[in-house]
C-alpha cells in the first residue's frame, strides 16, 4: 500500500504512480488504475486524470496471480475455424479465463485441450483471448490462434470496426424504440467489484446503441450494439436508464424466469486476418433464454 500527496500539479495519474512506485512500469500502473486499485481523494479515477496540488493518492498493489494453466476437457461450440482464428459459441456459466475464485475450469483451459498451444498476449492467464464475455453471458466469441492474428484482431477491436450485437431482455417497456445511451463508465467508488456511470474524470467514454425487437408484457427484448467495449457496459447502461437486464442480480434484481442474466452475444462481424474478408457469425438463442421468453409471453 502506498499513499502520496501531490506536490507537482498537471501530471497524469498513471505517470505519477509509475514514477513513485519503483516496482511498477507505466503499463502496470495503468492496469492497477483500470482495476480500481488506485484512488484519488478516495475516489477511483482514470489513468489520464491530470492531478492537482494536494490530491491524495492511494495505491493498493494486490499479490501477484500465480498458477499454471492446464488443459481441461470443456465442451463449447465451434462456429468457424481457420489457421488464424477460432469463433466459438460460449455457453453461459463458463468463465473466459482464470481469476480469483475461478482458478480453473475456464474457457482458456478448454481451448488448451483443443488447440494445445495458444499465442502469448502479454497476460499469462489470457493466451489467445482478444475480447471477453461475462461468465453468465453466452454466445459468439473470437479467439486468436497465433500472435499475428491476435495483433490484427486487437487492432480491429481498438479501431471499433468489429460489429458486436447482443440480445437482451430488460425490465419495463423501453421507449423510444431506437436510441443510444452515452455515459462514461468506471469503477463504482462505493464497490470496486462493480462498474457504474461516473463523471468523465473517473470513467471512460461509452456508447451503447439499441433497437426494440418487441415488447413482451412488461418487458422489452432488445438488439444491442456495442459501440465501445467497457466492462459490463450493456448491463451498466441499461440499469442506469431504469431498464436493468432481466436476471442481473449485480445491477438489477433476480428473476423468477432465469438463474442468470438475459444477455446473449448474438452476432459478431470482423475481417479475417489472413484474407481481409469481412465475415459475420451468429449464435442462436440458448434453450434457457428461449424458455424464459416463452414463460413470460
């Protein structure tokens, strides 16, 4: 644990942390900030915040994650595969990579059993992973099979050229039928394990587009397009406008129809790294989500 009081104003938070914590690189400082381990005046802030004289900074450095990734036989659907990419249909309830509370039985363990070797992505616990889905979110997900493909796909995500479309069932009748939610997202200053709509200084820009597919009783089935890719973005934005995702106990309430959130990665469009061809893949609504719709409507 480090505590500092700023004497030199105008310095970016990530630069200040890296300069004053000798064991941290600039990249490591940015990751600590993104994960909510750094506060300014007791509030979680973003890496680019310009500091003022007298600001109080607290840096909590967690113990390093250790562990060996082992192959495990874990079933998942395959929608497409070539020499560069694997497009999978992730089942709900499966974490993407090891994390505290989930040291094994993750998608990465299953991928190692299927592919044997995954490319280094700079994070030992996330080989081959280009993007992620929440543990209880199902649907289309993309995995890189080599370093060149990973770099190519990462750049596509960074430039926001990847089309990411989800199906979500929310509480209430959302109006208008087409719209967008634009609000910065960052760590919830009251609960580091949650995200929240925050001020610009404490969060990153986020935009979520939506289209009403149909109204079902007092619920709305949405097609949601992610224009940015912040943690829990869809769930946070929809909860912020009073239409939480059905079954989302983190940002809403439990549901009698589902034991998990009604959120499904329905369509993913991108350019194949090997050829540059634009492709799109879709995942059918899983049985539990289909059953919930039938039970409601």
